[in-house]
């Protein structure tokens, strides 16, 4: 029987091949690229103008239009990263099961997906930061960018989790879009959403928004908020790993 | 919950590569207003080296469910599956990544099989030449016709020269030439010792099969030596059966 003989050569690197495939898939989906590049302009300026006419609040130093732009930026990063995370999981699920059946480890596959998501999130955050920077000069530019990336990562992992749980892209998109909109609105110190209940503090964007706002307007950050975001990411990572592992579970293996 | 085991082949001339005993499967749902569907109620079968095995049965009889359980992508509720060697699985619908090119698809699945870049390249050119898709190696999967997509679907199952081939209606969309090439290939592989198992609907194919299993009423029947035709082939021609 003919069999592949490695002849001392190393098998193709699965991580590198996986990430390359994921990036190619992302770049060959024009809607992804258009959304990642155009949405920041629309949401940042749109959110800013929407809040421009609102009165300043005594508890918030930032003027409403700047606060609106900041909320637009955090929403822009979150929504794109969340939808990318969702699409990476749902649209490829059936093919993923076949790939795992060939011997590709599910955890390696998940790692390549999350690494790609991380890269995409950094790019999307950079675009949002650039648009934001045109209108506001952040007090701490590096921290502002890092916290935008963190907000994106939270939603990227959340999107991946929704994608691993739900069967179809349509339902998943509704969940991610509505969650991100409500999250950014309720977490955003908007005069329109005053007296929000205390549980809003546990929403995915609440602490990233606090970090971003502080870095942007005061140039500082609170360790407690950063710890909360790190914990949030860890919990989401564990949940995604468990759920993805369950969806990719095969019954017994074949000897190689 | 059933169990599954895997061992390595020992090179016997008629070695059993897959043995399934008492396989049970019911598709259930926890949602209200949905029904459970019992598909398999104790299916047994064996697949040996060098055999071309056909799995036949009426629509909805559980052929694909049985194959998915044998491959290991679906967990059975009861019974055992013992597997030996390596498997190549060609699902009924092409399960591929639409935005990747044919070449990239070979590289990704080849990395899953643990092949080197050279082995992947060799397999890609060998199968592209055999199944006549060399001109499409740089095309994306979503830019291919249904027949060409099916060729890639089949090639991914074949690329690592598996001990057992599990094919779920692998020739859907093939033109006549490719269909004949497919059968030449299946016979070559079987002659080399590969166990080729396929879900088949075509009555004419039954003369090419060494063994025929019919899935009926949740059970699997060996109908190889039976005179005449199976219930499934009769029902596919629209004739009444005694079910």
C-alpha cells in the first residue's frame, strides 16, 4: 500500500498554514475589508454628532461630542471584531469538522483563529484610532490605542463564543449587533442613559470604556478596570475553548 | 454512549479494517414541538482490506449517518466501532473552505494529515492529472463548478493514500469521463489493498462492488449474495416494497 514517507522532512507547519488560510479568507471577503475601513468613519462621527446637542453632565468632564466620538470608536472596534469572530466560527464550522477529522488538532485550529482575530482587531483598532485622532488629541496616545485593542479583543472573543454556540450567521449577527449597541449605549455615560442599573458594570464594554475614557481625557488608567478586562478575556477564552472543543468533538480516532 | 477504538493495520491479506457492532443512533432534540428520529437500531458491519463495499438503502434510511459514525465525525448512542489504519472521508456535500484556492486547500488539509510540503505537492499534481483539474489549481473553491468542486472533495479524501476510503456518493456532478476515471481509480486502490466503501444509489454499479450492505429499518443487511435486487434499488425505481 502506498503511504506518504516523510523521508526525514518535517510535516507542514499547521499553525502557519492555518493562520495563512484564515488571513486569506478574511482578505478575500470584500465586505470584511469595506466594513473594517469605512465603518469607523461613519460610527465615530455619527455617534459624535448624535451626542453633540446633548447637555454636558456634571459627572463627566468630556464635552458630549468628544464623548460621542469615543463611544463611536469603541463601538466601531467592538462591532467589527465581534462580527469577525462570529464569521470565523460559523461560516467554516462544517469544513472545520472535516479538517479536525484529518488530524488537525481542534485547539491548534482555535489558536490560529484567535491569532487571526487578534491581528484583525489590532488593524481595526488602528483605523478607529486614526479616525478618532483626527478630531481629538488623546492625553495618552499609546494607552488609548491599547485600550481600543482590548475592547476589540473582548468582542472578538465574544463573537467567537456566539459563533461556536449558534448554528447560523444571521442569528449570530443579530445577537452580536444588538449586544454591542446596547452595551456601548448603556456603558457610555450618555445623558440619555442615566440611572442605568448596577449590573451594567458587568457588560463587556463597561470597563474598556472606562479605561479608554480615562486614558483619552486624563492620560491615566485604573488598575481595577484593567484587571476586570483581563479577567473578562480569560473567562471568554476558557468558554470559547470549551464550546469549540465540544462542537469539534469526534468519536474515536484512526490510527496514523 | 458507544465506544470506539483505533489500532494499526498488520498487513493481513483480508484483514478487517473497520468493525461496527450494535450501532444505535437517534437524533433527539430538547426543543418543544420537535420530534426525535431513530435512525439505527443495532447495525453491524465489517470492512476488509482490498474490498469495494457499497452501502445502499432508501432515502432517509441512515446510510450517511452510518458512514459518519464509521468515520468518527458523529458519535453513536450505542454499540462499538473498531478502526484500523488511516481513513479518507469524502462527504456527500463538499466540505471545503470557499475562499481558499485549490492549492491552498491541499496545503491546509495536507497539514492536517501530517504530510510534508513535498508530499502535498506530489499528491496535488498526481490527483489533478488523474481527475483532470490541473487548470484550476489557482482557482478559489467558490469559483469552481459543482463537478470540479466534487473532484477536490474526493481528492482531499485520497491525498494521503488512506487504508480505508469512505465515500458518500462521491461522483455527484461528475461527467461521464470523470465517472469512469473514478471507477478505475477505485479499482486500482482496492487492488493495492485499500478498502473502498461508498454509498451508492446506482443499480448498474452493483456489479462493481465486492460486498453490498443494505441499510433498512435501522439495521444493516449483507445482501451481496442475494439473487435479484434489494428493497432500496426497487424503491429507487419507484416500485412498491413490502415496507
